[in-house]
């Protein structure tokens, strides 16, 4: 597999594996285990569990690395979370929640299958192609110990690959002159993206803040007055996605053609099963979320 082939594989592999990571953010098990560890229900569970790999990080660091959340929303939960539970307790609770979530969505028989073990082995090998420089969320999670059970190895590998790509994506967004809210507004115009209502609700932006962000992008010619991407905006987003793919080839170069194809096949089947089992709210995406 050459660089161009790896870049072409990057986006499909992300879609195939990401639900195995991101299902946790919508699962009732997540709040159950994290509140049992001491956190408060709601957004605190998300901000603290995803950033706990950094340790007791401040709100500025969380807002910067998460990028498209309203910093005021982050500051309502961080650093208070660290006064309620340690980062180590939160990370342990997160793994318990993920284990329970995957068992509910996929079933014990599937998780014990040779296919999950094979997918875990391939995904873990792919992470060997990641490098930490300029990838803060990836690097923080890469410092964590690997779980032992195959389905948890697969989860951890999917997490590393997701954060690795995400860090590169943020660099591309910044390079193309988009703020956090600007990135979110333009993202809602893409296929299979968040709906604007879901984006505002989950990322903590008010109607007034959203409208102000749209106005900035209208002036740049990126969206029209209704927030729909213009031709220029479509090209901008295509350029960002291309740059993201290009910067994220390491894992797929490490695997090569045959292993990439097999991991895509295995990951897609598992993710589709998780989605079919109700991993995500139906109103979250503009179109059906098919891995």
C-alpha cells in the first residue's frame, strides 16, 4: 500500500471502527458507572471521561483539544470533576462502562468470537503506525495500559485511532481558518453529519452564538444565510477532509492492503451490528449513520 492508497483507506476505516468507540457517549452505562465513581450526571461524564487520560487538566486544555465545544460549557464541569473523582477512578469506570455497553449491543457470544479477536489484533497493529508528535489526545490515551480482553483491546485501539485522526483533523481545521463553532457549522452541511439542532445541543452553543458564527462564514462566502454550504464551502470542507486523510496514513501503511481490507470488513460488520442495536439516537444525524 502506498501513501495515496492509505489516504484513500483512512476515511472508510474511520467510519468502520468509530462506532465501537463513540457508542459509549450515548450509552446509559456510561453515566451509571461514572456517577457511581463520583461524577455528576450529564456533560461532566463526557468531559471528564474523555480527558482523564491527561490527568487533572484544566478547562482550557479540554476546550482546546475537544475543539468544537463551547468553552463556557466545558468550564461548568472542569475542573470540578477532579474534586469528585480522581482521573484514575474515572478511567477505570469508563472501561467498566464500555465493557457493559459492548456486551449489551453485541452480546457475549459475539465478543468472544474469533472475529473480534482478529479485529482487535489488526486494530492494535494499526496503532503501531501512529506517532505522538502534535497529537495530544492520541498521545495521552497511548500512555494508558492496554486492556486484556479482546473486545476491550479493540475498543482501546479504536480509541487511539479515533483520537489520532481527530488531532490531525483539528490541525487541518485550524490551517483552513475555522474556529470551533465554524467547524461545527460547516460540518452540519455534510452528509451523515450532525443536524444543527443536535450540534447546538450537544456542543453547548446558543442560538445567538450559532447565528453569529453563521454570519462570519457568510462573510467569508463559506455558507449562505441559511447556513448551507456554498460551492466555496464545499471545496473548503473537501480540502479539510483530504488533508485529514493525508495526515493520518500511518496506521494503514503499517497494515498494508490485505490487512486493511480485512479490518474494514470486520469493523464494519461489528459497527453495523452496534448501530442496529441502538447505539446512537435516531435524531442525532442528518442521514442514517451507516458504518
